[in-house]
């Protein structure tokens, strides 16, 4: 556990702790989830840290209650939940369109699902990859790790989780715009470059089948080699 040497550092650490508390609220994770995470195989540092976090996560709601206040993330979730209930019970036929959100917040994902189910509701899925083959798509967001947790490191993983919440197949999504051939080729090449590691053996097949798109996909693209990893434009 870090001990702040100055007021400035204390504020910075408090900000990080507040962000972590927000994440627990947003993801609807019970504070008890961290109990027992630091087993005997871990350094004592982890046990001290998880013990501190356990205290902070349990005491924060009590502090707010004593002050008659509510956490901002908790209020946001409550407002989204109220909107979801309103959409489910509303009888009007007014069009509702949601665009620009991937539903990374679970409650927001439920709101998008509710919008998609009303008579004139529509959800625009920004950047959904409909070209990536099913083999690679299956590996995106799959469970991994000692406890079988799903991995959300791939750019498409949140959209895949959203499609599951909305109970739709990727193929059911309809295009509402079509890029020019060079941009379409670049999009396809980028999707291949970001294939999940467990499916990269299919790169050879893709190159043999679609190798001709490389020249058009890279048209107008420049290569800049940075002198160090910290170099910025």
C-alpha cells in the first residue's frame, strides 16, 4: 500500500481510489470480490493492499449515507435504470436512436438493449467488425486466466459483449454506410492485424486468398520509425 509523502500525492492517490470505487459501482461488483485475492503465494504487500481496499469499499457507502449523499457513479446507474424502466413501460411510438456508444458500462448496455426492443428503437454499433471470420470472432472476449475471466483487451470485445446482452448475432447487424474501396481494404487489413493471438495461424490463408488488397489498403500510408518508445509527434 502506498503512503503519500505529500498533500499533492495524497490527492492523486485519493483520485485513483475514487476511480476504483466508481469502477466497482459501474461494473456492479460486490466489494467482497477482493477478499482472498492475495493468497499465500503473493507478497505481503498484496494482502495489505487488498485489506485496505476492502475497508475503503465498505466504508465509503456508509460515509455517504451519514452525509445524506449518493455516489456520482451510483446516481448515474440509478438514472440509467430509471430510463430503462421508462422505455419498457412507455406506450408511445416516438423514435429513439442510440449511436456512438459501445455499452462498455453494463447499465448503459442494458439501456441500449431496451432501446433496440421498442417499436421505433435503433442502436448504431460504432465500428462493429462484420468482416472478421467466425474463427477469430469466437476467440474475442473468451474466458481466460486462472478463474476463467473473459478478456476485454481486443477492440471488438466490448461490442461482442453488447451483442450478447442484446441477444443478436453479428450477422444481423445491417450496414448504414459503405466506405470507399481503399478504406474498406484498409479496414479489412486492420481487422486481420488485430486478430486474437489464438487465431493468427490463419494469416497465411488470408494472405494467399486476399493478398491483392495489401497495395490498395496501404495506399497513402506512411511509415515513421520512432527513435525511442517515448517519442511523440
